[in-house]
C-alpha cells in the first residue's frame, strides 16, 4: 500500500515547519500549501491524492472555512478528513467548523503525540471509507444479480455479527438507494456501531483508550466477539421501500445508550479522535435519522426521486 499523503495548509512558515517535523517520522508523504487558494488548487487538480488535511482557519486569499465548504461540494473531496487548526477558538467557532464538516480540531501550540494520534485516526478513517466505497463499487460490478435484486426489493431482513459482515451489508444495502456512495459510509457507521458499541459493549471511554493503538482496538473487538455471552448476539436490519422513501431499521442486542448528544456535532468532543460518526451520517448520508429508546434501535430514511412517467 502506498504511503498516505497529508496536505498541510498554513500561512505561517514556522507552523508548517513544526507540523512537518512532527509528522515526518510517521511515514507520510507531506505536501505544503501556504494559503487556502493554493490548497484548493492542489485539491482540485488531484482530488484522489490526499488522505487528510491539516487546515489553518485564518489565512489570506481564502480562509480555512471556504476551503472546507468547497470540499463538501466536491464529490471526490467531501469525505477527505479535515483537521482544523487554530490558535484560539470560541465555542461558536468550533461548532461552526464541525458543522461545516471538519472532522477534528487542534489548538496551537500542538502536542506531538496528540497531533500524531489525530492524524493517524483521520488517515485510518479515510482508508476505511475508501475500502467501503470500493466494496460498494465492486458489488455493483461483480455481484450484478444481488445489486439488481436490492433495487427491485420492496422489503427485506438481514442479520449480522461481525464488523466485516456489517461492512459487506452496508455495501450491498447502499444499492437500494439512488446514490449508493452517499449512503454507504453512514450505513457502515451505524452497522459497525451496532456490533462494536451495542453487542460488544465497547464504551466511548474504552474506544478513546483503545484507539491510541488501533491494533489494541481490533484485538479487543475479536476478544469480546469470542466471549460466550456475545456469541449469539446479532444485529438485525429491516428495510422497507415505498413510492417516495426507503427506510432502514438497525437494531442490536445491547443495552442502548444516550444518543442525544451524538446527533449533532458537539464542541465537547471536538478534540477527541472519534465520536462524530453518527452526526456525519445524519448530515451527509441520510434525509432523516432517529433513535428509539433505549438507544439500541436506529431508523434512517432516504428520500426517493419521483418516478418518471
């Protein structure tokens, strides 16, 4: 696998030097832009080249928020993780950045290990998205009959136990929707949540600790999957299609959780390395997303275009 390429965007040379020094030993390919306009030109010319951006908010010619807004309107760039960096940010600015699509926030001066951990998580997230998107495309190319069946079905039920099964089902189910690449990441996020947080009981705090080394997270998932009390736990999916909408219900056998703080971007988690998946799914993938008490059931809706006469 080729090395991930990170775009560093800052109008202050000293900040670019610090970022480069901290990330150089991590094995990334680093590309530098000295303002938002230069960054946008690089992104527009090579939209598939970058795995993450470290983006300064305040810059001449084009600021970070404008770069972010343009990326969210671009089919190939809208899912590239953006780490917004700023010297000082009010709560309003943090919320504005997160609602604009920034995945993470970093305040200057940086702590080396925090910077490295967040960049590592961002790159992993983007690689996961690319893998899920490619799965969806492969399903269309190779499993033509299955994809056609999904498009013709008015209702169906599925069950799953593992993260791989969740990802495979997300790729397949996405083809029941008009824009598979729009919904596949949101479906994957919710199905993986059903396994990871629901049936396996990995808490937010557990994941914060485990993600310091992603191998630790995988090992813990596999360990919990093999426990006798989890071997018979399943996630279940039920989807129904009507003339104007597709609804997908996802349910796990866990105890549920208080989802209310996760439906929108929360500045309290702006500096954490995870915890944005549900809000991103709601914003980018679905026309409606709602949880039912006690929090182990979620229903999403995708609006369907009117049928041509």
